[in-house]
């Protein structure tokens, strides 16, 4: 018998069990039974701390018997007498090895009662985690050990979630062993196993000494890659997305990243990446199984967003344009305030994960008293890895702006080189709760205009979003903070296309205000005010959310406050404030947000609907 079970048995013998009969347990005579008053229905009360009372109410046999229906008195009494031993066994799983249990029999008008004094909880004392097998041999001589293996073992032991002084629970003990084993299997040693483990509980000192021995098994490397399920797309569309080759040290993360890139590539509806033993010892071959998407796809949509208002849309995707290794996507979105048409073509990724891109876009936007029409074309390359996305491209932009009140029209063009960078360090790309995302864009070029002198310009824009959980596991809150800043550097007299300037307001900016309704205000006529873009932007947002309940954990309520504005100088950045409440649905395909926000400047409430996370 393991030491910890022997200690548990010793603790059980040391605990006190008292049965206090409310009246004799001997069988009464038939005549006495006839004279006795009618008994109330059998029931039992548990007197224990709240968390333990919930545990006992879920698992005690005598309670479950009552929940199943009206039991016989004989069976009820039998389970009541067995309850103390069962209580001790259940409390041991929560780290209480010396409880006091008292049972009181039921009377005519009073239920049976189980009183539990759990005593002090056992805490984790000494923790010992040992490596055996190939890894243990490699680490046996610290002065000669491979530094990579030393760092690996440090990462494994740092995974241990039960430090000295923490509460000892059997479930946590099992989870802790599984955690360190999974961490060891994730790098270099996929066949690692639990060699032995022991939890020695000292009930008198209320301490548990823990020991875990992990057998690493042999170190493994990757072999060849075999692809199954292809008929429509070339094998290179799969093989070019891997970042490892024969002889690369095994890493579970490399496989998961590979699988994620295949899913994001767009050609496959289902992807499975696994390993199998190779003919060579210490080697694992990789097996990729894919389910191909159709070569052509058409999607029609009907919806509403803050920029367009009510809108209809169509999207056509060709995953093999004219039989070439290119993907094309055409999008049309028609709304009251915004109409957009775009066409983008992407080559299949090359061996270095880069893809060529060619695109064109035309957007008509009605906002702030102006009608702007932007037409652009771009050519460049993009590379998307697990954490970092890079895109660099050249762009030609032609824009017109019409003042709806004065009918004044101006045109401007810009020729620019652009670099766009996104860094994600979050626990989940779809549903982040912890970490940081950063995006930045740098553009430099030359602007021409029919209404102002020509000249060079530089445009910079950056956005950071920070996610952090707060509170305990049973009372968890989630905080989100966001800041965004932008600036355009050019001579004052140089006119830039409106889309290169900045505005604020809307779902992903300052809630409580119309989309891009905050910016440089210009008075036309007597009292008419129109809003145009500014050369500087600053916005900030803070949000606090939590699940509605344990059962509705994917539905959150949130409170938020946003502030920001755009202007032609830093002094013009007079922040507009919006605040309100929201509902979040964390669906499997991303978050759906419904916000009711109050714009302090407009003194009006506004509804905002968003889908997905903005990076």
C-alpha cells in the first residue's frame, strides 16, 4: 500500500466518530409503534463548511438515496451508519485527513444530522521531481550536461503547479503529474511516461511530501512527411508550410503550428497532423491528412455594421485561379453609408512561407458630411507565422472628396511603400484572455493634389491591446486595455488623400459615436459642421468583463470606457468619451460583441455590434 494511503488510514483511526442516538436503536414493540406519533419524511442535514457541504451533498450515499425517492427506514439507517467512513474518504480527496464526524439519528419531527469538523488541511511540503531514463542519464553530471537539456528540464519542472505551502488535493495532485508529463512529452521526448509517484501524508503535521519520477524514453527527431487526401491541390501547398525537416528535434509545438498554418491557408476544410514510428530508431515520420475545400466558393450575406449601416454582400473565392497556384477573392459590400469592392490574389506559400499578393480596391464612404471615393492598387509580399505577420507592398491611391453641403470637390493621389507588422503573444488568437497584441504600419511616399502643392509624406500608426485575467478561478474577471496612436508627417500645405488621414469613433475606436465621426470639425454655411480626417490620432479603451454564470461560461457581461479623437495638431486632440455595458458571446469561431454605449459629447446612446478580434 502506498505511504500516503497508509497515512490516510492512520488519520482515519485518529479521527473521532461519535453517534449520538436521539432515542434507542433497538426495535420497538408493535404496540409501541402503533402508539408513536407519525414520523416526518426521512431527511438528513449536513453541518459543514460550505464547499465541503456541497461535496458531501453530491456524493454521500445517504443523500443520494433520499434524492432518488422515498427510501425505507432500514436502508436509510444503514447508510447513515456508513456515512462517517464515507465522509472521511471524501474529505481526504480535499486534503483533510483528521476530521471529526458526528451523526445524530432522526427524531419524529427532526431530520438526521451529520456534523463535520474538517480540522486543518494538509499542505504540500517537500516536492521532488526526478528524471530517469535517457534524460536522467544526460543530467546526471551537471558539469557535462547539454545546456539545451538543462533548460528543457527547467521548463518541465517550472510547470509544476503545486508549490510548497499550497493546499493538497488528490485531484490537484493528479493534474500536476499530468502537467509535467505533458510538458516533457511536448519537446524531444514524446514517449515519456510516469515511472512512479508517491504522496506521503503526515496527518499529525498536516504535510504531504510529493515525489514524481519521469521516464523520458529516447530522444526523437522528425523523419519524412507523408501527405494523404490530396487530389485537387499540389503537394507543395502542404509541404511548403512546414518549418522543420528530417533530423529536426521533435517538438509538439512545431506540429501544432504546422497544422494551424494549413488550416489558415484556406485550401483545406479539415487537417490532421500526427506522427508514426519510422524504420530508423529515434525517428518519427509525420503524417498529414487533409480534407480539401472546393475550388470555387460563393457566399452571400445580409447584415449590419457601424460603418455601412444595413448592408448586403457577396464574396467569391477561387482557390486555384485558372489552374495556377494562386488563390483569388472578390468581395462586394453594399451599404447605405459605405460601398466597397475589392479583388485580391495570393500565391500559394513558398518554402520560406512568403506569398505574393496583388490587389485592387474601391471604397465609397459617407461620413461627417463628406463623400470620399478611394481607388487603390497594390503589389507586395506577405508572411504569416505563429506570432508574427509581415506584409510589405507598394500602393497607388487615387481619392476624391466631395463636400455634400458646398459641392466642393477635390482629388488627391499618393504613391507609397508600406510595411505592416503584427505581433501576437496571447493564449488564444480567436478568444484571447491573457497576453499582448501589437500592430504597426509605416508608409512613406509622395502625394499629389489638384487643390494644393505636391510633396512627400510619412504615415505611422500603431495599436496595442493587452489582455489579463483577474481574481480567482471561482471569481474570475477579465480586463482588456487598448491604446492606438497615429501621425502623418508632411508639410502643412500638402494635401493627402482622405483615407491616409485619421478619424476616430465606432466599434473598434471610441464607442458611443458614429463610425469615423470624430476628427477635424469644419464649419460650413451658418451652422453646418462637417468632419474631415486629421494628421494625428490618439484613442484608448479599458474594459472589464466576467462570465454571467458558471453554466453560461461562454456568455460574458462587460463594462467599458473609451476616449480619443483625431486632429491636425497634438493640441487639437480633445478626447471624446464614451462608456457603457456590453454582452459577449465567445463562440467557437470568435467573439460576438453587443455594446450599448453612451457618447458623452453627443449625449446619446448607440448600439454597436462587432464580430471577431481586431489586431
